[in-house]
C-alpha cells in the first residue's frame, strides 16, 4: 500500500510539472525539466556555436602567428619521401 501511494504521488508530481514544462527528459542523469520554449533553446544553441567559432578563430590566429611550415625530405631505398610539417615555437 505504501508503494502504491508513493508511486501515485510521484506520478502526480511528474504529470503536474510536465503540463507547464516545454521539455521533460528522463535519462541516466535523472529527470530534467526545461521550462524554456524551443525558440529560447535554439537561441542558446546559436550563442554556444557563435562562442565556439570565436574561440576557434582566436586559436587559429595565435597558431598562425607562432608557427611555420617546414618540408622535410627523407631518402629511402625506394626514393625520397617529402613530408610537410607545421612547427610551432
């Protein structure tokens, strides 16, 4: 009887919160309720992408400034092997 009552109470809580939430996820990390609208979630996603792009551009700029490209030639019995390597100081 106690199990039935606790199960019923948990079900009512989940049903009540799900009615107002935009997204309810049940997964390995537990239950997550996201009250934001799909448009708000999309805007957050775009902000993260924009920040990642900005970070990658800064990283590439620093890498170009401190690095150079070297071509290394190695002789083998079958001929020469040319390898282009990026060397950063």
